[in-house]
C-alpha cells in the first residue's frame, strides 16, 4: 500500500546527485554496530537506518525505507567531494575520506562499546578530522516517524535539548567549534575543518529509561576504545588462504548480527529491502523482515565460529537456541525473535519502501511453516558442539532424542522447503535435512550424549537416503531434482555435498546441471523459474564453490571463488541478492547467509570437511 502524501518531518537536505529519488543505491551502505543494533552508513555520509536500542526495534532512523519521513543522520562536506572509505583493519569502525576543492577531511563512524562489553545505552560517534585545507561541513540529526507510527519532537531540558520519538530519547553531543540550529524536530549544524582539527558529532540514546548524557570528550574517547575492542575480538582468529582479508571482513560483519544481550543470531540487519525490481519485469513483491533468528542461520554461524576457534559466541548461541526450543517445544519453530520469543503476526506500516518498492513489513509470515531441514541444522550444530569437546546436559539430551524420533516420522510429510515457499512438496533437500539429523543423532548416542534408540535412527536415515536416490534423481536431467515428479532444479541440494550425502558422480553432474540452467555468470538463481521473480541469490553461488571442492573439482572451485569474492561492495559487504545484469544489490543487508557461505567456501578450500572424508570412506 502506498504511503499517504505527508509533509516531510525533517529539514535535512533532499535528493542529491547520487540520490535522484532520495534513495541511495544499496551497494552504497556500510554497516557499523555494537552487537546490539546496526546502523547503515551510505557513501555520502548519511546514516539511513538505525533501530534503537536493538536491531529489531522500531527504527528511529529509516530513510532507507522512507526518504521523506524516515529520518536520517547527515555528515558531509557542503561542496562536491570525491569519496573513498574503508574499515579500520580488524574493526567495524568505518573510515571515510572526502576530498573537495577546498581540502581533505576524514570521518570515523562507530557505534561505541564500553570498557567491559556493550554500553548500557546506545552511543554513536562520528569523529571528523581535518587532513588538509579548510573543508566546510554540514551535519543533521533528524529522527523519523518510526515507520509512520509517531512524530519526533525536540524538548528543552535543564541540560540542553533532547530529541524524542516514541519511547526513544536522543541527545546530540558536539565537540569543536560548531554553529547549531535546533528546529522542532531536528538538530542541524555547520563547521569548518582545518589541518589537524577534530570535531565530533555524537548521539547518545535510550529507550524507556533515563538517558545517560556522556560528555562529548567521553564519546570521542570511547571511539578509540571501540577500535581496540574490535581488534581484540578479531585477533582471536587468523583467516587462512588467498581470501584472508575477505574472510576476516565477513566474520566481522557476522559479529554485527550476533545479538549480544541474548546470544541469538539475526539473519540480516534490515527489513523490506526488495528482492525484485518491477521495472525489470520481475514479478515481486518479495519484501521480508529478516531481523529474526533463524535456526538455519544460527547453525551455519556456529559452524563458522567453531572453525575459527571462537568460544564465547558459540556457547551463547547454542545455549540461546536450545533454551528457545525447550521453552516453545516440542515442535521446532523455523525462527524466533532475537529474545527467543515466538514472533507476532506480520504488520504492514504505510511507508513507501526503498525507491517506492513496497510493501514494508514488520514480522515474517514463515513463522507458521513446516521446514524439515531445521532438524538437520539443529543436530549438525549440536554434533559440532560435542565434537569440539563439550558435553550436553541431561535435559538437552532427552529433548534431542525426542526430536530425532520426530524426524523419523516427519520426513514423510510435505513441507515448505528451505526457501519457505507457499506450495508444499516433498522437497529433496528437506528429506536430506532429516537424513542429516538422524545420522548426527546416531553419532551423539554412540558418544553417550543423548538417550534413545540409535539403531532406529540409523535405519531410518538409510531409508531416507534410498528414497532420495530412487525418487529424486533424474537420469534425463543428470541431476537431483527439486522434488519427485518434476524436472525443476534447486540449489539447496548443494549443501548436501558438504553434509556428506553424495560427493560422487551424481552430485558432480547435479552441479553442472544447476550451473547450466540457473547460472548467470558466477552467480546462481535459487531454483527453476526464480530469474523471473528475483535477482540471483548470493549464498548458493558460494555453496557451489564448496560443492565443487567436495566432489574433487578444486580447480574449478578456486576459479569460481575468484569470480565471486569481488562482487562485494567497496568495503566487503554482501547483500542477499545481486542482479547479474549490473551487479546491483537487492534484498536485506548485510545478509548473514551470504557472508557465511563466503567463509565456508574459503575454509573448505583450505581443508576437506570431515563429513566429506567420511562420505568418501563409505563410498571407497
């Protein structure tokens, strides 16, 4: 539904030369975060997305979905500039350099952390350093309408002006000589840099509690401590191979999606960024809210973190997931809120969406779906946990034994599949999710970690494998098909080279069929017919790298990896989808699944996964 024609709520500057319609290209965004929420910084210095205090909070700044009314924070030269940027090495602190006719200025952007972890309030630091010449700068802090649900206002207090919208209170903290103007809904200002000068535009914020007013110098000093904290975290691991920098960047971006207060793993940092473009003949409207914790994404994240040797986040994530399943079982959900609750039904606020491509949605209707692949995700995650030297408690063991018994029966049902489609089928990869779960359950039982009947689980796993080979293999296509009775293909089968189901001629032939039918350069569409609906999906494109390596075609895997990695934006960020026609980003970002697939492919190319070695041993 289109938004009503409302007057803008801020006096921030409007469309610029790179924003003809007021919206930045999605490739323009670089995320910063504090392990609780994420802000997206565009190349022109505007922050167009920042929920406060949590990633799944109503966004106080959401110009990415509503250019006139969504709210933004601006910080940029007032004259044309050539702009470059990077993350400070080993951190999620963004450094942007603007070169104008008057000189050069450098901006550091961070969501600050505290001395012992995250701050008990939210704090944005935007440090401006004069490098050369005298550069005129402009800033604005202009909250939006929280997806058209409230109006912001400025409120004078004994300690200065604060901005309020809904239950969020914000204070602007300024360092250096700045000329400011306070309107009834925003704070604006101008200043000029000189060689060696330092200014700060800081924002402290809280929701439904008193606001801690840090001094400008405290905000500025915490930025340096935030840099140090990020480097301590990234210093825990060393990424191997020729893509080490890209793997490290992906790991740092994934860390932004790990919700510190709960331990959950968000699928992405945004909602409602479109997967399809109507003006390119795609059917749309595919706009989803990914600010939830999917079991699938949690499993893939834990696998990556285990391979890096990172312990604290893995313990927090697996504890969060098992606690959520305990609370809401016995049937597993596909995903939960970041706090481990059952999601509410989706809502559709009346805002236009990015470049007018709606709808905007808060919530996700897939919550009620049956997705059998989650059995495999949970058990693979627990198997990794135990194999890395840890022990399950008795209650979790009983819970998992019951889930294994469920999988023995559930695999015979139709489901929505990994892609969460409306039509239910006997999807091949869903059956193999149950196969994977039962093999892991057998392994855990033999290790004394869970009770139950491991012989039943092993026998049922063999029945599933025989059924897939008999009903889901097409001699005509030379491939595992999407589901029995069709010749359509689905890239999620690639995951089951890595699971060890098949690393022989059938999987190798399937890879060729997928790339021939669903390929667009190095990228892959998700399934047959998807090219008419959406852009190419990033994650399966990297899954193909891992699958090629698993079947012994490592030279092709290396070549494909070399083509895929440069498709990230200038600071290494990947969205959910990429349009093969022009490299445009589509879908929510940063997308955890995309970065997980990159990490997995890079690490797989450095070593043969254990499950693949086991599969080769069974076949040989």
